C-alpha cells in the first residue's frame, strides 16, 4: 500500500518510472512525451504539472538514481575503518552499481553529460556531493599518512572517477569486459602504486630531496618566503627537520635549489625525444603531448567532451576509429615499457581507461564546471602525468619515474 504518500507524489513517481521505461527502450532523443504519458496512464498536460519537459524528466531520473547510489554507498561504507579500505569499497560500489544499473549509466554518460544544463541540475548537485565523499576519503588518507602527502586531491579524484566512467563507456562500445567490477583489483593496483606511501622507498635520497623541494614550492607560493620555516617545509615533505639539512645548508639554499632544479629539468627534457631509449620519459612525453594538444584548443575540448565523447553515435563513426588508433599507440607504448623494463605487470586496458578518463574529468572541471575559475592547467598536466607514470613505475623503485 502507498497510502502514506500523497497522490501528487505517487503520480510524479509513476511518470518518472514510465519515462525511465520509455527512454530505456527508445533512447532519450527518440522518446516523446505523449508516449511517456501513455505509459504512465496520464495525460500529457499532467506531465507538465510535475516536470518542465523531457529534459527535466531525464535529469530527475538521474537525480533519483544518484540518491539511491549514495544510499547504496553509505550502506557499504558502514563499519569500514581506514581511508584505504574506504577507497577500495567506494571503487567496488561504483563499479557494482554501474553493472547492475546499466540503463542508468547509459543515460548519464550519453544523455546527461553532453547537455550543459545537466551541470546546473539537482542530479549534478548529488554528483558533487559524491565527489565530496571521495575527496574526504583521500584527505583522510593523507592525514592518516597512508596516502602521499603531496597529493592534489581534485586531480586524483578526476583520475578515479574518470577511469570508472571509461570502464562503463568501454562496456557499451566493445563489451570488452562482462562486468566492470571484475576490474576492481586492477584499478586498485594502479591507484595503490600511485597513492600509497609504501611505494615511495625511504632509502632513496633523491626522492626525499625532490619531496623537500616540492614542499618548499608549495609553502613559498602559499605564504611567501619570509613566513615559511624549515619546520613547515619538513612537515609538508613528511620528513624530519634534520633531514632537510642533509641536503640543503639553510632555507635560502632550498629556495635557490628550486630554480636550479627547474632549469635542469627543462634542459634534460630538451634532450629527450619520443624515439629515445628511456621508456619512462617516452610515456611522460606522450602524456604531455596528448594533454597539450587539447589545451591548445579549449573550444574543441568543450565540444568534444560535451557533444561528441558522450554521444552514442560517435562510437560507430570513422572519427572514433581514428581516435582509437591514436589510443592504440598509448597501449603499445605501455606494452613496450613492460617488455623492456623490470616493472611489475599491470592491466594495460585499465591503465588506458584511467588515462583517458582522468583527463576527461580534469578537462570538464577546467572548461565547463569551473570555467569561471583560474586553474594552473600546465601544472595540473605535469601532476597528472606524474601520477599516471607513478602508477606504472612506482612498484619498482629501480625504474621509478616521477614528474621531477
């Protein structure tokens, strides 16, 4: 019995259920309001008493599903302690819900994401709430000293959400995996190598020196040179105060070493080419090149991400075949690296999804969701390329490659 619910709420829910049925059967673009009204057993004007139109119905379906998913996630997070365990369960919950609600995922990816109005909807407010949950887990891991202290949380969040989005997209396009949840362990392997402190060996002086310089850059940029202390730099770098003096004479020496390191790095990069014999650098340069070509044309980025990538027809077009051939080069490069270097094996397909999905979410934040904010895009490109390189190499200290 639904006697506790007002008749208007029951009617609204009935219309939503009917819209979901019709849109799943025919697709959003081909669905008509009169068909939805017929399915719901109401008149078309009745729909307008509850919704502004077909788009409003679509976003309301997405909002209802997001609310359900957040309850699903909350239920499965109960009783779990530790940020790493919470992250693992969040990845599982996302992939599992995606597997058992494929019609919803299809609507979100191919009907909502390519509509700018979606990003002002109630459904997207819940997406942002979800992003906040993930951010809080990552922040908790940093505070627990389980995750790396120099983590850029928005970037890592983009990588995680983006990789899981691409798991769903690739299912709809190629059915290359029967269930996305089967890739959970491979996703977590990459994330662990990217984020866990235990993959950053404490016995490598160069790593500590780089961490100190990175922490100094962050501290100086936030507070200015005069206000920053050696103790603060040490805290940000997650080292003891005395460790800094093992590499630098004083605070001024730290400051000057930042510029020295910067120019050395750029000089080294000038000597590198894609045909070089250094597999880590080849991957790094490839990712930089991939990101930069989109950054040079932000208008294309918006069109591609909002109108093409989340369009079902794109994946049956010659344009997609051209893009896929480009992505194959990335897969070949990673395979070459695994063959040439003594690094632990990773799932190349999952890495590809993480790479493409992470960039997608990062670019959406730059050009659409946060278009009125100033992002240091070049710095974020360096950071995300470094994180993805770490995902491949950090499991093997002898061949580890970072953004510095």
